[in-house]
C-alpha cells in the first residue's frame, strides 16, 4: 500500500510539473517584449515561435499577404503588397534572405502556392489588382520568370471559356496536377472551380448565398488525402467540404467561427490537424481533422493567440518538418512556428 501511495504521489507531482511547464511556456512567450514574441498558447501546446526566423526582418517592406513553402528545396516565398517594392521575397527555411522578385507583371498578390516541389517546382500567385495585369492567376518559375497566366488580364469577369476571374483569392494545385481555385475576394464571383491538369473545367460551385454549396467570399482552399476539398467560406463564417472527384457537398463547419471568420485553411503533414487563421481576432487555430467518411462538427485542439493588430491572413506548412509559416498583414511580416516537442514526441 505504501508503494502504491508513493507511486500515486510521484505521478501527481510529475503531472503538476508538466502542467507548470506548459503554462510557463505560454506565459513567458506572452510576457516577452517585442512584436515577435507577443502571443499566448491556449489548449494543447503544438507549436512554438521561432524567433530567429527570418534572420533579418528589414526585407519586409509592404503588407504581407501570403506565404508558400518548398519543403524539398528549403525555400519560403513571401508575397507582399505596396508601391515600388518587390512583390515576392524568397528566404531559406533557416531564415537567410535569398532574393526578391522585382517583377512588373504582378500587381496585388493575394494567395501564393508552391506546386510540384519534387519534379518541376513553380509558384502560383493570385493577383487581385485592378490594373492591366490584375484579375488573374500567374505561374512563375522559382526565380520569378512568368510562365503562364490564367484568366483575362485586366478584365474582371465570370466566364468559363475563356476563363475569367474577379479578385481570385487562392489556388491549390494537387499532386495530380488538378487545380482548385476560390474566386473571389470580394468581387462579383463567389465560386469554387476545379480544373483538370490541362486547364479544363471539371466542376464548379458558383452561387452566392449561405446555403449548401453557396459561398460569400470564399477565401482559401485545401485538399486532404481522402478526396475532400476544404474551403474557408469567409463571409459565411464557416468551412465547407466537398468531394474532390465529384464536387458533391459533404458538410460544413461553423460552430468554431462564431466570433470571427476563417481566412485560411491548411493541413498539417500528418493530416491530423487543420490550421485555420482568423484575422480579426488575431488567432491561429488548430482543429482536429475528421476521419474518413465523417465530417461532424469542428473541434478546437489548440489556439495561438497573437497580439492585437497582427492580422494573420494566410498560412502554409513545410510538409517535411511540419513548420508553420504565417503571413501577417498588420505586422507586415511573416513568422515561423515550429512543432513543439516534449519528451521526444512530435505533433
């Protein structure tokens, strides 16, 4: 009995120490001075801020709207807006600055996506500008050479043949080469479009509203490993889910977004969690990913509460290391969060 009592006391002490350690991590980070460390961790501690990334922040000269990672090359592409500034900055995942794209073909970048990292990587950027290059989606080489333009440059529209956009918000290029586009970011279109690898429209949902498969400012899109498409339906404060093959509506999540809308949706490499950004409440929320065949309701696992006016917009993850990169409009920077480990365990 004494031995059992000793074990119970010991386990209780260890549990208390673990709880103190978790709370200390959160409080130390939230109490530290400076913008980069001004945040709190709520729920499970899954990520911690990498204060060393990037090594020099003076390269950020505009409003940072998007970020994309090439996990194999170890590169991070950051899209920013502003007059007479480079629209894309390239860093290593270690924080070194590589180059800036001083391209005149890009007006107002919104979403950015790194496609086909293993074979022939390219960077896709949605352009919501109103000038001669706007309302398009552009494919660039890793060094910034323009390769392809989707849409009618400078002409907002809803056409399918030829394809037109009005402030396209984001693009997701699947490993199969199929393309998913959410269009638009406040324009005339409120639609999800799937294109084949040869750019033919396979299916589309394009009706404005709050009903099933209707959208109001679809803002971000991601595809999981189980033939499901997840769309951040910003104006309706929900995430909608579709079958990636047929386009059939599978369900929606809204209970987690009563205070603020989801702006960005991405999956962790292990497909266990969704990373969702809420700009107005300055939160990065991790939701539990549902199993195959079930959508159910969303479940919050962890929250990174950023400081006021950081305004996180879109995110991307390093599919090799699990590191999370966040584009922040208000703070005019991108930040890196790394998976938190305790006792050798990962996410």
